[in-house]
């Protein structure tokens, strides 16, 4: 009797997992169809060229120097 209860519980578990996964996929596909993702164009301007420096404040000085050298080298190639 205990074996049949365990088998029944296992079948209920598997069925609920499959049904939940199917429901989740259905809801996710409906949401993506209703609300598409908007992609905005980049608004890069010349004034933003040095903006990386405010993000690199906590980096080691050697890394900042290498980034500056790469930036100078890039401007020489342009």
C-alpha cells in the first residue's frame, strides 16, 4: 500500500511540474508578443569621450594609464 501511495505522489509531482512548465511558457510567449522590446538608438556625442574616466576611478593607476595610451593610439589611427 505504501508503494502505491509513493508512486501516486510521484506521478502527481511530475504532472504538476510539466503543467507548470507549460503554463510558464505560455505566459512568457504571450507577454513577449504583447509588449515588444524597444531598442533606442545610441546618442554618442563628442563630449562623452572622456566619460570612461568617471567609471575608472577605482581602477589601479597602471590600468588607467594603459587605457589612456590605448585611447591616444586610437586617436592617432583615426
